[in-house]
């Protein structure tokens, strides 16, 4: 059965391109447009094998999302995919439970390599 990746980003272009890339690689992809929508989906029972979230989003940013999602999905790997390269934000995200950090733009093959490293049985 295909692994499910939950993608959270306020950029429609990013959502579409990353989703297409992941689907071509054989993953099932769920999406949300901000941390608030993402958290609502997780609270509603979505249990993805991996979460990929942006940091800078309206309503609820990626850092807040990670903090809240970690209370529900303790062991799900969470990758941050962002234009943000500040180590302060990176450290904060890791402290709250992010598994890895990628700075946009990330090539499709690079993204798939990282996914295979962090997602059990990918």
C-alpha cells in the first residue's frame, strides 16, 4: 500500500509541484494550505506516514503546527520545506519535533532522497 505524505504550504504552486513529484514516485498525497487547516485534518484523524510543512504561512505557521501536531502524532516524521534559512528557526523547529529541514527550492530527486531517509519503510 502506498505511503501517505501530508503536505502543508500556503503556496498553491509549491503544493502542486511537490504533490505531482511525490505522486509520480508512488506516494499518496494529502494537502493543506496553512498550519490551522493542517492541524484540523490531523485532529480529524489523518495519520500520514510523513508530514512536510512550510514555516511562513498565514493563520498558523509551521513552527506552531509542529508544536501542536507533535502532541497528537508523536512518532510521525515531520520535514520542514521552507525558504527560511535562519538557524534560529531551524533550531526551534527541531526542538519542537521537526525531523529534518530543507531550504527551497529543492529538486525532486533531492526531496525523494530525504524522504527515504526519514520515513520508515519508504
